[in-house]
C-alpha cells in the first residue's frame, strides 16, 4: 500500500505532461521539416582515403586544412563532398572516380539542409544576378571590353568575384576560365543551385572561428560604395572586438551573445548568430529593416508587399535585431539609436535622394539625356551621390560610424547635390532649350524651383528666415571668439 497519498497523483500528472509534450513534439516535427542529424561516419570511406593519400602528397595544405576541420572528425572526406553523377553537367572522371570540382550548396544540403534552405531565401543567394545592373554595365562596357573569351576582365576579376557568376562548362568539359575559379556569394552553379558556401566558410577547414570574424565579410563589404568593414572598424563595436578578440570565445560551439561572449558583436553576431531567444540563421537579411542599397532607401519588405507577396515584416525583422542589441544594451538606448538611424535615412531620402531622382527623371522623360548610360557628366554625378556617398552615410548611421555619416557621407552628398548636380542639371536644360525643347525646359526648371523652395534648401536659395540666419551667425561669432581666445 502506498504510504504517500500524493505520489500517485504526481506520477499521473507527470505521465500526462509527458504525453502532451510528445504530442507537441510530434506535431511540430510534422509541421516543420528538420535538418538532417549530422552523425560521424564510423570510418573514412575507401574512396576518400584514396583521395586523401594522394592529396597529402600533391596538395599538403589542403590535406592539413581538412585535417583541422570538423569534417575530418566526422570522417567526411573528399569524395563525400565532391562525388557526382555521370549525367551532371560538370561531372569529370578523375582517378577512376566521377567527381565535380565545384561543391555547390545543393551538395552541402545533403547534410546541412536547414542552412542551405535559409541561405536560398536570402538576398545573398541572388547576388549573382547582376548582368543588368549599372555596376555590371560599368565593368563590362565603360571600364572594360569583351576581350577575355567574350567577357570583360574587369567584370570577371572584379564584380563577379564577390557577387558570383554563372559558372559555365566548355564543350570539352573544362570549366570556363571566365567563370571559374569563383567563390562569389551568389554564384550560379552548373547544377542550378545558387551561392557558394565557401564565400564565407573557407575551404577546406570550414572554420567557425574564421567565419565569425569581420574579415570574412570584409572580402566584399568594403570600399567606396559599401564600406561596412571600415565602418565597423571605426565603430565602438569594432574597436572593442580588436581590443578584446582573445575574449570573444570564437571557437564556441553555440556562441551565444551575452552568454559565450560580451566584448563586442561581429557581423555574424547581428545578422546571423544565436541569442538566448533567437536561433542561428543563414538568411543575412532576416534582421534588417531598411534596404540601404538603392538610390532611395525603403523598408526591406516594401518591394515584396508591392508585388503582393507575404514576407517577414520590417517590424518583425527589427524586433529580432533589437533582441541582439538587448544582450548588451538597455531598451531605451536601443530605441533612441533606432530613432537616430531612421532620422538620418529619412533626411537623406527627403533632402537629396528623392529630389535628385526627380531631377534625373525629368531629364530622361523630356529626352534631354541619351539612352546610353554614363556618357554624360550628370549621370556620373548622380551615381556618385547615391551609390557612393549616400550609401556611406546610411551605412555609417546603421553601424555607428560618425565619420562615415559626416565627412565620407552627407558632406559629400551635399557638395555633390548643390555644387555639381544642380548646375549640371541647369546646363542640360539650357542646352535642350537652345535645341528647341522649350516646353521640356520650362517643366524641368519648375521641378527644380519647387525643390529649392522647400525649407531644407532655404539656405541655398537665399530664402532662409532672418531669425534663423541671425541665430546661426551669432553662434558662429561666439565660436570664433572662443577659438581665438583658446589659442592665445
């Protein structure tokens, strides 16, 4: 007889709870496919053992890198990744085995299902689809010439190495040297898959530590038009990372911010890695709320909404990014930061980007520009304004780099707008008027006049309120007096 009357009640309750949890787990597993469970093979396959023996002599660095990898520990060797079907477009016979030189995301998905699915939904996966872009036009036509197997060396060695290219197979089975080697993030592979896992996870070690460092992203995200790496290095986050890199615990299996490390976030922390509430994601746009790439910034889901597509909202994306921030910062600080960031993007959009686009649009509508891109000075001016300086200002605000917001950003945007774009616009309009397009010229001048009548341009048009002008002049005089007194 049970001497504890409550024991049977407790046991019954626990059994019921266990049954309920089993039902939940069962339902969840049916509703959402899970990634394959990665279990080590018992031993290295004979095929891979033969590959490794040869490559140890022929390519010792590759062998050494593989030897340091988790693949090695799981008995995943050369053949498991490079094996191919004879009917594959890029299949070759090598030492009696059918293999492919290219290991595509489709191949990686044999084990890394979830990661590949997430990546396929990301903007990264589409990065190779740039043939019709202004950037590619510059590299193919303006900068380059089709002198390398019908392609421009400028595009092959430049744009395509970051964005990716369509890897083509020649008639003799060789990979076209204009498209291979290539580890561009949006590479279009012969098997139809998009992307290159090795863009971030360098072969053949595939180190998590390497992929988590900002340098992994810095191969592509740097330079005059998208200097995220330089911006990161200027920010407090970057300063703290390099000062405390030995405390970042970069080789941790789970690497949860605020738990495994607290010195600083890296690119991976904010855009991909786990928090105490969020799982790892390989969709790098999953936590981004603005798109800072185009001439005029818009919320990240705006284009999809306009097409009637249901996507994760910008509000939900921002909430996830704020979840990352909350590992180190208070809610009030995060809220204020986002107000600062939004205000800068809105200022750029409203004061310079929308007006600039309106000016360029009317020139095109009234046939005042040719159909050839970049053959007229004002096209270069406009491109610099949004593609270089405008991006720098916006990215600087997004990642807390004040010098990129100011001197590398809006200062240059303003100079480009007032001192180059507006005068060049008037020159184009005057030329068109002399050629007989009086009606178009009148329309164009009216658009410019309306823009310059706005309060934010009053200083330039000479219509700034006197009290505003007077207050600034007094502040400038006080500053000069103070500055002169300090130097005595």
